[in-house]
C-alpha cells in the first residue's frame, strides 16, 4: 500500500509515522525539511513532480490541511499533475457543502475526491485514528484498505454519498463541544466548593468505572496535573469555527440544538470574562489536539476564512 500526504503538520506527520509502522509506503510533500520523518523512512519532497513520481497509479493522496482556501489552492496546484482515476482524500475539517462542491467539480475531470472526517487528535493520528468517509463507492473501495490500516480497531466507517463523511465529523465536533462544556462546568463547581478537594484525583476515580468515564475525562485528569493552580491557564479559548456551522445547520433545518448552541455561546463568553470552566476546556483541547493556550491569530483567521460555501 502507498499513501501520499500533503501537509505534514501535527496530524499529517503522525499519520505518516503510523503508516510507516503499518507497512504503508509514505510519500509526503512539505515546504521544509522534516528530519524527524525522513529518519523513520518517510520520503519527504517539496514539489509535486517528485511527490507524484514516487506514487504508483492510481495514486491515493491524503490532504492534512486547514479548512478553507488552502484546500482549494492545493487542489488547483495538484490536479493538473494527476491522472484519471487518482484519488484525493480531504482529511481535514472542511465544511461538508464545500466537499460536495469540490467532489462534483473534480469528478468531472476523472479524478476522485473523498471527504474523510478524521478524529482522535494527535494521539489517534499516531496510533490509530477514527475515520468517517464519504465519497463514490468505487473511489472508497480503493482507499479503504489504507484507511482501515491507519484506523484504530472499529474506527473506520463508510458513511455514504460525497459530503457525508465531513457532515458526520461536523456532528461529532458538536457533540464534543457539549461534552467539553459539561466537564468544564463540573470543574468550576469543584473549584468553588466548600470542601478541600483534589480535582485531579476526582477525575482519576471517575475514569475507573463511573458512568462518565471517557478519554475526555482522562485528559482532564492528566491536564490538571500539569498546573499547580488552574488559574495559571488562560481562559480565552480559540477555535476554528466548525461548530458554528452546525448551529447554523440546526437553524436552517429548525432542529433545536440547545446544548451544542450553548457550548458555542460559552466559548464566545470565554473571550470576554474570567472563567475556570474555559481554563478546564483549554486543558483538554490542548491534550487531544495540541490546541494553543490563549489567543492565536492564525486560528482566529481560519475561523473567519475556513468556510467557502455560503449559508
């Protein structure tokens, strides 16, 4: 099996390393050198000619890029070099309507486009991710063995028509926001209780047999151990705006999403008030996705530009 990866950042690099361990030939395209990858056997190049020459037909190419104009720019650069039957997988958090539009346009040129919702954070990318995949069956059939090899056991699903993979991932992200908000509010209650409580120990015991045990609870336990006082953590939470799209989707379809909507509102609130709940959520988000603490102008820009398809 062979896989080309464009974008060797936090997620792309970890997927590349995991793929090598699974016996997949990995060819990566990046702007700079990646010695941590080349030392492990990943072939890293900086031009499309070399990138494609080292992949067998039909080529399977995974995009690990920020949603929005970057995806369209890379597609514009890449597609003239491809052959009919090649497959492009968008493994980022693109808006599903953008993916439908891209698939329709690209398929007219004889090239397949697959929307591949990817979850599991950096740890999942490195050791086994969760993939939700939409696209034409004939395209998915070709890339499916690679995705199954890269997925954690039980972590691969073909969701159906083009756009469905990114739609399912969008719903996943909305659920994630609601769960994060609930955990953050719980931390705030513990922080301001009348008892002398060890919050890390509490989340530790909740990770063993409780109804709410989960990876997010485990990340909260671990993150609380990184700080003497949670108030050391900035309470300003950045995000790239995907769950805002989901709230708009609910409004358009007149589907009530009170928990998910409120979680977005509380995220906005973190940018305007002092909040221990926001600090707790920042810790978890840093744990699973390497998301920054405090303000980050590049993410704020992505929030404004990552959706191409209009409301």
